[in-house]
């Protein structure tokens, strides 16, 4: 039996994600392009992880 627990924070996050998705007519390609541009714009605010450093160190194919 699955319990349906409501969490106001999770509900709010889902609503915000839905509104962002709606801005791009729920088109994943457009959303990814938007997020990539956001990463470029706010690159100074991002934290590098070991995985991102490893990826950047690999030679381009």
C-alpha cells in the first residue's frame, strides 16, 4: 500500500518546475538549451565537482 504524503516544499518545487517547463512549451531540447545558457551566464557561481574536473581534463575526440 502506497501512502500519499504531501510535503509543501516538494509541492512548491514541482510547481516551479512545471512553470519553467511551460515557458518552453514542455520541450526538453529548449529547456536544456536554456539551462546551458544559464550555466554559462552564472559560471562564477557554480561549484566544480570531481566529475566535472575529470570531464574537462579528458582530450576532445
